[in-house]
C-alpha cells in the first residue's frame, strides 16, 4: 500500500536555486517526485481528534530497554 504525499517549495527569485531537483531530498530520490505538482491537496474533513486536558503533562516513565545478553 502506498500513500500520496506532497512536497511544495517556495521559489525565491533572488536565490541561486533554479529547480526543484536542486533540493537535496528531491535529487536523492528522483523516482519518487513528479516533475510537476498535480495541484493543491483537496480539503479533507478531520477523521479524528485528540481532546486535550488543560494542565495535563507527559507521563514520566523511563523507556524500556533490554539488556544486551537478552538480545
């Protein structure tokens, strides 16, 4: 399964960058990016939300780590 993503850049006419392919991530993976953007992504409804509780803080719990001999 694949996902569709969008990469947009702002072209500064006073800059030396002349092409989207001059961007490091685009030049590293040229097969992934189309030559032209298909357009602005459609507006979509929010399918979920996370209700925030005022004053809530992250849980302070040490990360789980296995001892090297257990690996």
